[in-house]
């Protein structure tokens, strides 16, 4: 009995996870690897002109990270969700430390110091921050669920959110915005007084974001380009936006065909990163891009359903946090690609190249999958109870 | 306890309900956002799809930056092959400080070390740049590096792929002897456009065809480079001889050392075919810095340019005045229109008016009033200020431009001057050819001659007395030539003047030649006085090149050739493309007359006014000229000397013109001396031998 209890603390209850979510993610990752392969087609050489060996080619790296992520999505759900939650809550101060350290020990790339260089891979603490913020906030809200109409609780939560957001915002404005939206959304959903949340949260994030927005020259330049329209500087600062629009427009309804993009041949720089959606549009057309959009929407809907089926507030909020993150990143990424939003680097979840982003997202999905497992267990238990009740009444 | 638990359960249920509602709302917002993005994508594809497709295709086959391949402008050489102008590739070295800063210390160090080793910058300076310009990708370290200096860095960039350094190659026109013959060679402006001289006249030969590098899509939709190489320009070989050009440059410099004339022109040519062997003028400039001339503001130039500027401003003012008046009138007619309709109403009245005549005074006063109105309203030329038509900066730049243009032009081709006594040789030739030379002792100079209403003086006030025609030329007596001109007559004089090429361009292959047609008398204007003055070379203008061309015809047997500077043209591969042979325009006088002239002109140097030009042992013919500049009596002269050698078969002819020589004596001894300094070196160089024996026999 004692051993069983201990085991129960480590492992999740019996029950199977939601395979539909697993397969959607699996499909997106696989599709991502293909698109990364296609769009990094002309960057198979390194800075000095040598052909990259297989292991350092983007698509291979992406495949490895995808494999790690998929594996994590199978293993983590087997462990007790409560335990995992605890681990990530403990990681909160560690993340803050990493965010500070990355400024001094990080590797700078394209004018920003965002990642630690760990040999063949680099690690972006800002991606980890998303995960940690989601889980920490969910944990705290679940913990304080009886006090969710007290202003103090709201203030605490906002502070917990604001510190990592501010640290991320120093180097990466758009990621900070995403974190703020995730955290803000979670607080808004759970905190009882909507007006207060909106007011305080809006004021706080607004102030922080304006400060950082104004601080960096580079960003306001991007803003200028966006405000004046990319066509004004089609060969200069607006080049990426214009080329991205060309890619989207030239794809037509069914695209040039997989692997047939012309824009990836040096017109769009770093096509496998943030502008990958434009290449998807060019190669697969409106139709293919639409399917991908629908897939994301479906995934979000599945997550919403999962959240609504949870029995614990904490679990509920974890799933909602993940949903917000995926939806917001998709919206920003596609918005940038189609020049609705000013140019910024935002990975398209599961598809864009980037190890940190992919693995962290997979861990988040793994948490969600653990919760689905719990949900099913609870569902089965309730079904059993229900049947028993029916039998008793008989 | 159970109560409590139930309570918390209900509160949890409530919380969940709230959360469900709000997350559903949030999801709804996401759906909206997704739908918006979806709509926008569709719009991009629907509205711009086709257009963008074209753009993408055209982009894909056109590579960035290096779409055009520069051609190499052809070389200009002097007659022995010494290169006077060439095009070399120079390299602009650019430093990517931003990239370099982001690289590891090892790579950074390697780049810095390379730059220090190549002596581009000191290490400390480079480190300073790295700090100061850390956000710049484009820091120009060197603008123009020659290939030899750049070789190693180029190799490092091209083959070793050094990061943080790159270069741009472009062509640059180089003039190894920038001050040797700047007006004659000319220079290249911006986009391979020659300005002045050979560079302008032979621009079409010197330029090549740009090559193109473009992409085509192969079957796998991959853009592949295709290259059409540039065709280099043709090379041009001049008749100019470096040594001769150097000799005349030296002689000129020597003279200018302690004199300050307004201008000096020296032309050396081969009279047998009118190949221009040397051409030099002062004031000049350097081809290294045609826009940056230290002595640009010479008082004479400034005076002339200011006048031009004033004239331009006056013209602008007049135009503005015209426009203003037109505008006022337009407005007036607009105002008049409504009143016109008022008049139309009164159309019945004219009948009455015509009947009642006495209304007249009233009518006239009305007209007067109207006149007054117009008078008051009309602006005048004086009212318009300079600032209205030209801003001070515009004026300054106009002035600078005019000054530069003035300096760049080749005064040997463009500036008209009164030929003065040198023209007497031409008049002599006309008379000789037409057998109008009077018998001996016909000519008598008493110091001047009455021509129509004017008494025209000879330069020797007391008169030369009785002379032969030869003596007249030797003494440069005006009276003799007035008589000769009268004997030739208006018709023939005019015809010969034009036969010798005056009043028409010589056709020299240099840019900017003027004809001076308007500065030479028309036949109908050539009355007694004008014929008389023209006979000794005053009252009309010629250009130095016209003068030397005509004079060459005089001494080479009577053949007027087109002067030419270019000898040969070679094509891109160096094959001979064209030989510019002598071009005969016409024969003006007979061989016999020419021979007579040569002998007479020898006398001028031997014992006449041209004695200063005599070089012991050589047979030289020549003629001096001193003409007082318009307006007469201002003490400003143009002095010149035309000389040739040898007498038997002239191989070289030299014209020296000094405009407004400053100093105690302003006569033809100045150019004669310069001529002598030139010829002392040119004749041995051209293997013209001394004729001592002949000299002694005489």
C-alpha cells in the first residue's frame, strides 16, 4: 500500500493520453522538418563556404530536436503531473538567473544576445521562460484559488509575471510580449474581477513594453519601416517584408509545389527561421497554408476541450496557457509574414527551425498530454461511479 | 467540515464556470484573428498574385549587385606608345565592424593582423573603429587601392574567405602625366563620358560595351549565372610626341617663371600632313583634379565670367518680367470679362454714341485712366532683384561652373584672336599667286595710308621708305600690305581668306572647336578700310589652329590639310583598326608660290623682324605678329610668332601666341624667344640637320 502510494506520487494514474493531440503535433513537427529542409536548401554551406556536414544541417538538427520532443511527449506524461509541476515551479528562480546570465555569457547574434552557446546547439532561456511562467502562474492560481477576488493576489501574480517578462524584454521584445499575453490571459481568465485585471495588467505591461520599445533603436527603426510601409524601402529595410509578400502572393492557390520556392534562394534570408510561413505559402499555396492554419486552430480547440475537462484549476490553466502561447505565436508569425505586423522574430510553433523553441513546446505539450491522461482516468472513474450508482439504484 | 468542503466545491465550480466562459471567449478571439489572417492571405494572393509571380520570376533570374560588368575604357597613347591615359581596376576596401565584433576573437585577430601587415591601418586605429563603429557593416578603409597593393587582401577575401572584410572593384581613369596636355587629352566625367579633348571627341571609340551577368532558371528552377563579357574600348594613338610636348612645356614653364601673361598657346605640327605634334596652353589644370584648380580665380577669367553671369541673370530677369506681365494681363482679361458682359447689355448704345460726337473728350479720359492703371501695375526690370531669379548659392555654383568650363576648354581651338602681321604672309601668298606683286620700288611707306575716312598707320611712324614686297614682309610694313590688299581686291581677298580656311572649323579631331565665322568680315562688309586692315591681319579673328593650318598650306606647297591629333586607332584586341591619314581639303596656292613664300619668310628670320628666333646653323622661316587688342590704345597686345624649318621641305611648324604679356616690352620678341627655345630641342629630336654649308654660301 505504501509503495503503491509512493509510486502514485511519481507516476501518473492509469489512463491513456489524448492521441489526437499527439498526432497533430507529430504531423506539425514532421512537416516542419520537411519545410526546414526545403527552405534552408541554399544555406547548406557555412560562413567560410565549406559544405556543412550532415549533422550541422538545419533539417537534421530539427529532426533530432523533433525526435527529442516527441520522445519527451511520450515519457513526461507517464509521470505524475503534480510532480512535474513542482519541478517547473522550482525552475522559476533558475530561469530568472539564466535570463540575467545570458546577457553576460550569451552569444550575440544579429544584434541581440539571447542564447547560450552549448557547442553544436544553442539554448534560449526566453523559450524556457514561457514554460516556467505558464506552470508557475497556473500553480499559484490553483494554490490561491480561494483568494481570487483579492487585489493582493492579483498584484502578486502580476509581479511574478512581470519580472521574467521585463528580463526577456531587454533583449527580445516580441517574446516578452508573448509571455505577457500568456500570463495576462491566464490571470484574466481566473481572476474574478475582470476590470481590475484588465486595468492593472494593461497598465503594467503597457508601461514595461513602451519602455523597452522606445529603448532600442533597432526596434523603433523596424517600427518606422512598418509604419511607412515596406514598399517605401523595398531594397533596404523593408526588403524582408516585401520579399515575404512576394513569396506569399506568388504561391497562388496551390503553390509552386513542395521544394520549388524561388524566394528561398537568397531572396528571403533565414527562410527556415521566422519567415518559413511565407515559403509554405509559396510552395503549397493558399490551400496548403490554409490547412496548416486550420490544423493550429484544431489543436487549439482540442486544448480548450482538454482544459474544460480538467478537474483541477492548476491543470486547467496549464492547458490554457499552452493554448494561448501556440495561438499567439501563430498569429504573430503569420502577421509578420503577411506584413500585418511589424517585422519581428517569432517562431511558428513546431515548424520554424529552432531547438529551444521546439523542445520547450514539446515539453509543454507533454504536460498537456499528462493532463489528458489524468482527465481520462477521472472520466473512467466517474463512469465507473456512475455505473455503480446506476446499479445501486437498480 | 463537510459543509466547508461542499462550500469550496461550489466556489470551485463557480470559478470553473467563469474560466470556461472566458477561455471560450478567448478562443473565439483567436478564431477571429485566424480568420482575419486567412482573409488577408487570400487578399494578397487574389489582388497581387500574378504581379508578384512576375516579380519573383524576374528577381530569380537577376542576381543582385553584379548585373553589369564594367568595360575598360580604351587607352590613349602618344605616337611612340607612351600611355597618356589608361583605365585600371581599383579596389574599395570595406570593413564590416559589426560582423567582426560578433565573430570569435581568433577570426577577429586574423583580420586585424592582415590589415596591419598590409599597412592599411595601425592596430590601435582598427580597434578604435571596431568600438566606435560597432553597429556599422560598411566602413570604408580605402577608397582606391591599386591591384598590386590590394593583391594579398583580395586573395585573403576571395580564396580564404576572411570574414568581416569585403571589397568592391571599379574602374578608374588614370593619367600618368596629368599636366602634360590636359586640354588636349580631356578627362572622364562620371559615367564614362569624356569631357574635352580626345576623351570627348573619341568617346565613342574609347568606350566599350558593358557586359551583363544574369541568371536563368534551369529545369530544376534554380537560377544559374550566365555571363556576357564586357567589350573593352578601342585604343587611340596620338600624333602628339611626348618629347616635343615636354619641350614646349619646358619652354613655356621657363617663360612663365618670371612673366605673367593672360595666356600662352604653343602648337607644333608637321606641315606636310598637319599632324599635331604638340599642343600646350596656359592657364591650364591637372587631370588628377579637374574640379579642384588652385589658380581658378584669375582676374581676367573672373571678369569675363562675371560678365556672363550678369548676362544670364539679366536674361532670367527679362523672362521673369515677361511672365509677370503675362500673368497680370491674364488677370486683367479675367477681370475685364464680367465688365464685358456688362458692356454687352449696353450694345444698343453705340448707335447713340456715334450720333453724339461731342462725347469724345470723356471717352479719351477713360482711355487715359486705363493706361494709367496699366502703367501703375506693370513691373519693371529694375524692380526685380537678383535674389528673385537666382539664389546666392546658385549664383556661386554657376560662377564656379563657368570658371571651370572656361579653364577646361582648349584655347588653341576656341579662342579667336587677331592674327596681326603673321597674316601678312597669307596676303603675300594671295598676291604672289595672283601675280599682283608690284615691281620693285613700287611700295613706299611714309608711315601710314589714308583709306576712306581713316588714316591707317604703319607701326613705324616715320615710315619704311621704298621697299620691295619681300622687304615689306621682312619689315612687316602695314602700308605695303594695304597696297597689296587693294591690288588683290575685295572678291579675291575674301575668296582666299576662306580658301585658307578662315571662318570655318578646321575639322581637327578635338572637342569644342569654334569657327570664328562671325568675327570675320562678310564679303559685302569688306569695304576699303576693312580690306586694308584685313590685309595686315587686323579687324578679324582667327583661332590659333586655323592660323597654323593656313600657314602650313602656305609653306607645304599650297596644300590645306585637316589638322588631326589621332594617328591610329586599335581595336579591343590591339589590332590596327584605323589609320588617320592626312586629309587634303584643297590646294590653295601653287607649289611655286609656296616656294617663293618660304624663301621670303626665311628672310624675315635671317634679317627681318624675326631675328630673335634665329638658331645658328639652321634654316628657319617665320613671321612675327604684334596686334593691339580691341579697343585700340589700351596698351594690351597679343604677340605671336609662327616659324618652320627647314626651308626646302618644312617638317615642323610652330606657332607661339602670348596674350597680354606683361612687362617692359610687349613685342614679338617674346614669342620668338619661346619659339627658339622650343625649336632648339625639337629640330635635333626630329633629325632636322643644320645647314651650315648653305648658310656660308649665301
